[in-house]
C-alpha cells in the first residue's frame, strides 16, 4: 500500500514555485536568468509586504492582496 505525502501549501521551495509564462524561453540560459529575476522580485515584494504590515501572513486574503499590490507599486513592479 502506497503512503501519500502531506505537503504544506503555505511555503513552496524554489523547485516547487510556479513561474509566469514570460520566464520561459526556448534557450535554457535565458530561462534560468528570467527565473533568477523573478525570484528576486518575489523576495523583494515579500520583504516589502512585511515592512508594510508585520502581520502580513496572518491577514485574510483580501487584506494580503491589498498589501501585495501596495508593495508592487512601491517597488515599481506593477
């Protein structure tokens, strides 16, 4: 009998992260570079979210979304 693994959805590792379509390219070196750019952007946004509201991870989803959008605007990524 096969055991199923229960995995938390709250934190994804980089290997499990889903990337937007613009990241992928036919050339692997460009794809890797775009992945690094995207990962850095996400890290900056998450850090800014915590600066805006230290209780970011305990907010309800609509409040999280507003903080996320504010962080993107602050960083010029929107």
